[in-house]
């Protein structure tokens, strides 16, 4: 073996090892299942409507998932209802379930009048929803974990 090859071989091996350790392969950490459990009107006035979005999470992994952030997007009846990012911190137990909620303030009269009818209809019967997002987890070398779900839900209201 030449001297040049002997000096380059350890460098090449080191680069290969480091690049393979850059993150944990996707198939070692399964994405959790996330379900939109409830959309609740918790505050209502002319300029602002406050909704509480409640979610259930199922962790299929044999280790806990310490969630540090949630990016989310929710559509109701095909129309964008709410989206954003929150730094909610919670832990989903190994092979277990957890819940979390996000409060959303909207002005449906100004920003999305067509959604006002969807929300009103959602208080009278089931409406379709689509959910997608990702969790930032506090585990070394684990990339963000994406989730999505769809189904039907009814918008409920509390006393406001």
C-alpha cells in the first residue's frame, strides 16, 4: 500500500463514520399517530374567536418521546383553519398515549369569512378535517417526526 493511500484511508473512514452517524435512520424511530380529538369554541366576540384544539398522541416506540415543539396545520372541510408552531413540551410514554391542546385565536370575519360558515356548520354536524405536522423531539440525532391524520369532527362550544 502506498504511503499516500495509508494516510488518506483513515480520513476517508472517519468521514464515512461521521456521515453515517449524522442522524438515526428513519426506520429506527417510528412517527407517532396524532388524532384531532376536539375543536372547541372557548371565546367569541366580534373581533376574535378563540378555539381550543385537542389532540391525542400514540407512541409506537419502545422508548418515551419527549416532545419540545409542534408544527401543525388543520383544515376543516378542505379550508385552512389553523396552522403554526408552538413550543409545547410534553412526554409521550413508551408504547403509550398522551394528549395536548393548542389555543388558537382567529378573526374569521376578517381573515376567512368562508370558514365562519364551516365552523357554524361544524357545530350542527360532523365536518371533515385534515391534520398534518411534525414534532421536534428532545432525543439526540433524531430528526423531526412527521404526522398526519384525517377524519370527521364536530365543533363544540364551552360557555363563553
